[in-house]
């Protein structure tokens, strides 16, 4: 069963990496980030590939208007998308991040999280606390291939 799950994760990661290489409109990474179904940083799956969410966040952060794109995407984001957006705002616009953290209603549900080959569900508030502690900052400081 464990082998099956690992193979399934690798397949999903490969499919997602192929899809993200297609030509897309300029604001597509922010839109795709907002619709993220799971939250993952670092290498995931057997192959240790970067998650689609992390790839989209990096794409948005490369833009000169990253903060505006992230703030605009927040209104229609999934819980996993909200987490990515908050990581991004913490990275590129600390003032906007602080303002949003102070005013946003915090969901109390669980979010699907991928860590390496493991997929689990974790409480949104716990993940938000990890973002506030800077736990994910280091991932975005590394070059894309260094998971």
C-alpha cells in the first residue's frame, strides 16, 4: 500500500510539472495559486519534485506587482491557496502581510499538506502559526532545484 501511494504521488507530481510548462496568461500563477488543493514546500513524492503551489508562488514573486497579485487572489483562495498567499506576502510585503493577518478570519478546518512522500491533513491555525514563525521562508530562499 505504501508503494502504491508513493507511485501515485510521483505520478501526480509529474503530471503537475508538465501542465505548468504550458504557455499561460501572465496572471495565471496567482490564479492557480489561489485554487491550490494542498500545501507543500520542498521536494514531494518519490522524485522529490517541487509542488505546483510552490512553483506558482515563485512565479508570482518574480513579478514586480507580486503583492498586488497575491492580495487580489486572496479573496477567492482555497485554504491551501490562502496559506501560500500568506507565505508570499510575508516574503514580499511584510506590511500587507501584517495587516491581513490582523484582519482575516482564520478558518478552523484542516488543510491537505504534502511533506516528502507523506500526505496528511493539518489544522489551518497550526500551519498559519508556522508561517508566522517563518518556517517556510527558507524554502523560498533556495534556488528552485534545491529542495
